[in-house]
């Protein structure tokens, strides 16, 4: 019995290169730590989703539910895009096109094309965590209702919504691809 247990422990601690070390220095939280991060770390290929368009503080917004949550509180997660005219890639105004998330677009405080995941939104309480895209690309086919587009290779880092700064040791998420449209 001890030999079987020892072999099981050795096998579990083996050097499989496909495995990652969750506590490795320099990285964010383990991508699969959904209990702490409140979202999946790897959304993969999301597919086509439909959401709503709106206006907030002079910006056009797109809100799409990624996870509706479970009872009793139905804490949902949303994919949220904010298009800010006269800022970042939209310094000349909103326009369809393909945009790389880098430079101003990778800065919460300076972006014109601002891509987020808002995590664990609870009715009457609001969200628990905010994630902001610091890499990837977005193609907008339309910047007016109905807003349509897609995004690929998104990397999102947990941020402090008050300052826009990355949370040290915070969680991270990726979306390989998503196609979105608003009603």
C-alpha cells in the first residue's frame, strides 16, 4: 500500500513539461484559479455573441454576457468594450477598422478602444473584479448601432478600477477569439 501511495505522489510531482507552475514568480495568478479570480483564465474561442450597445460618459459601449452566473446570486461576467472618440486609436473620431491593443489602447487611462472583462457582477452590489486588455487585436465592422466586430488573441490583466493600474500578482485571462454584435 505504501509503495502505491509513494508511486502516486512521485507521478503527481513528475516533470511533465505540459504542466505549469501556478506559483512561478513574475506571472499572474494561475489561469485556472477561478475561485480567486472569479472568471475562467482561458476562455478559448468564445464564438459569436450578441449584446447591447449604449452610451456612457460620451463613449459608445458594447456589453456581452460571457457567463450568466448561477443561483442564488447569478453573479455574471461580461465582455465590455468602450469606444472613446478623440482618444487613442480614435483620435480622429470613431471609425471601423482593425486595431492592435498596444500603446494607449493597453492603458486603462488613455485608451480609445478599451476592452474589459467585468467579473462577478451581482445585483445591488456591482462587480467584484475588473480585467483590462493589454494585448490582442480588435476588428470593428461598425461603430454605430448595431456595433459589430471581432477580437483575437486578447490578454487581460486584473486592474484596480480606481487607478487603472495592474494589480500586483493579480489574475489574468485570455480570449483566443470572439465575434460580437449588438441588437
